[in-house]
């Protein structure tokens, strides 16, 4: 049952609260990299785009979602927990010994996780494999892959992009979470990959670019992607790293805030800003 | 220990290359394994997956010269319930795509079959860049991988079927040139993780895989003329290694030679030494490629130059026995 725009907006805020709470509890992790991706992840899992059954997570006809930017695991765990793949309060075990919610996703330990990721650049090839499997088996499932923007420096992404175009994989959508930062600085400064949509278009992909923290735009983009025939789709999602707690990050004088949790003393302020 | 000496070829004849035996078996078994999907990085006429591809075009994809993507796609196919098989030259698929083997296949323990062809220096004239001489070491370092190096045509056929029947990641190493027959015509004995004893002996055990099994049999024959009774083991599976066969070799013969067409570091010799040191330390000598790259030349000339011969094995056996 697809949620309404208002419901999705409210759920996105709830997902954000989960992200900051679980990473602060863990004492490590990548909250800012997770926060930029919240609207797309929420829309895919709760907006009626992804076909799944939490009681039968390996259902062969399910749609697939692959988080290639595996360090954003907290946003994946938040939506999977809210969807009911595991008890929601398990998110507070993130990164602890014995918890299946590892620092980066591990598909062998947690239902709903479609790929073990964390070494960047590999998710799109996995997605091509799923999309080819659908073709071989004459199934109509769709495969979504989310990458980061810094991740596009990995050459394998472009190997995969070329092969997806060769096989005209219109059952494959990649969302590039263009949050403008990577580990050591601004993506443009580290390795400028613009125009990202232009590059995918040159490889033969259908492309869209939009404000990826605007739920209304996200829903339109995902609908359009499913209507494309004969080509894979790239959605260039222009986002802000740390979306939802930008005022706090400004105050902390760190708009990238890469790979570290909020201090417990900042948690209440973050939750208040998220609303 | 599997394997009866009656299955050993009685005379030394040249058989098909192990890549050819693999390719024909894959083609022949394709109908029996409907979930099998084969992906190629534009070398299928070298690795011999093209025969499967022509017979089963709906289950064959050539994704271009991109080994990283090749292995990643194999992971995706397997995650969706297929059994995927990808092949390229041993050097390219293990070295170029190592992180993909690690993250997209080994870590999720997927049912992916990796076939590395053109192993060793016996490929000949193309030279060092094309020679996979470190592939076994790399494959053994992937947790959960089975690593198989068949000796000849019949062994490669049996290994291919065993690989398809095994659930989980497997690395199969095959070679380019036609090689001497070790096994008589007909199904060769083959069980993953079980060495084949090809000849019994009490003075020394010659342990080999791939191209080096036949020279070990020839060396055993030569040593017999000197009164040395050499046991010969075809250790086709490097991982999991047959520890029972190793323990018996050490206890019953007291000296070991390990022969392989691979670098010294991390191959069969390293695995045997690690286990024998723990089970029952005995003198071990090695015949391998040492710590160097190959070069261009005819296969026969390179085999001679790099010492992949019965004479080198026999000399190593005498040394190991002397060190008892």
C-alpha cells in the first residue's frame, strides 16, 4: 500500500530520527551520508515502487534495491526496520558485536539486504546481474541501485553502465545520491565527474536530474523511471549531505561531517531540527 | 582417499588441453543445469565458453573487456538465484577483479563459478603478461572458495561437473596447451577435497596438480629404477586440502615433493607445507616457478627452462629422501 505524499514526508523525518539515534548510540558510522538519501529510500520502500514481502524476503519475484554506497547503511536499516524486515528496535544494535546490522551491509546476516557492499563501485554490476537474471527468467521485477557521487570515481561503475546499455536494461534504475561531498572534501574538488547525467546519457542511458530531498520531485522521478522502455535509467538526485540537520552541522562548522556520529550532547538538538 | 590406480593411463599420450575438456563438458552439461548462466569478457574463444554460448545463447552474455564488471554481474546473477559461471585468463580474472571476487562473490558466499584459463608458463609465446602464475594463491585467500587444478583431459571433465554440483564459490584453473594424459579414457575419479593416489610407494610422496602430475608419474618410474618407491598424489583440490592424504604421506613415506606450475608463494607447496608442519613434520622439497615472471618462448622450451620436468621432480625427491 503506497503511502501518501504527506505520509511519506512524515516517514522521511522518522527515518532521519532513526539514523541519528542509531549512529550516536553506536558511537560511529555515517549519518550525514545517510541523511542525504532519505527521500529516495523512503519513497522506494513506502511509495509503492518496490515490490517486497517482509515474510518472504527471498521471494523470486520481488523487486531489488542495492545500496552501492554501503557506508549509508543506517538509512537502509531504518527503512528495513520500519518496513518490518526485523524488529524496529534492533536498529539500536547497529555496529555492535553479534548484531546483523553491521557497519556496512551484509546480505548473509540480515533479511532485506540484497547486497553486501562497502567497497565502492560494485553495486551497479550486481544490479546488472539481477536485471539480466530477470531477463533470463522472463520475470518482470525491477532493480534499483543507489550510488554516491564520489563513488563514480570507480571505473567499474562505467563498465557496468556500458553493459547495462548494451542489453537495454529498462528493468534497472540507478539513483546517484549527488550530495556534493566525499571523505576528504567537496566532490568537485576531489574528482570532478560533472556532468554526471551527461556521462550516463553518453553511455546510452535515459537520465533525469532533480532535487532529491524534495519528496514530490522524487515521486515524479521514480514514476518516470518505470515508464522508460529500451534503456536503463539514471536519476541524478541533487541532495545535501546531512539534510535535516544542516543548521546543526553549520553550527559545528563541518558541513561534510563525514563518517562520524553526532555527540550525545548534540542529539537532542538534531532531533529537534529534524522535527 | 579416492582413486584407483586402475584409472591411471598406462602409457604417456598427449590428450586435449584442460580448457578444451572444460569447454566441451560445459557445453554437454548445459541442458542438465538450466539455472546456469555463463558470462564472458570477450575471450570465450580462448576460454572455450563459446561452445556453451553457441548452444545456449539465451544464457550467455559477452559484456566486453571488463573483468571487474564481469565478476560483479556474476554476483548479481547468483544473488537472483542463478548459478553463474564467468571465465577469463587466470591472470586477468584473479588479478584485475580481485576485489570483486572478494566483495561480490566470496563475502556473500554466492554460487559463482570462476574459471581461469591460460594458467602457468605453458601458454608459451604470448609471454608474462598473459601467464596466470599467482592465481591459486589469490583464489585460496578468498574465504569459502574451493580451488581446483585438474591434471588432464579426463580430470578436467570430472572437475567441471564437480564444480557445477558444488553449491558455493569455486575457482577452476585450466591450461592452454594439449597435455599428457594422466587418466585412462573414461570418467576419472574425482571428489572435491580428496586426493587421487595414482601410485603407491614408501620412500617419498610426490604431490602435484595440473600440468605437473604427469611428470611426477614419470619421475616415479625413473626413481623405481634406483630402488626408490615413490607414492604419487594428484592433489587436484588445493582448498580444501586433503589433510588425511597429507598425514599418511608424511607418516608412511617420511619425505615429500610438491610440484606445481605456480609461484612458490601461496600455491600448493605453501598449503602442503603449512599442513604437514602441523600434522607430522618431514622434509619437503619444491618444484615450482619460484619468485619470477615468465617470458615468451615455445611451451616446451619454457617448460624446460622453468624446470617443470620429471628430471627436476626426481632430483627433488632424492634431496628430500637424503634429508630424512
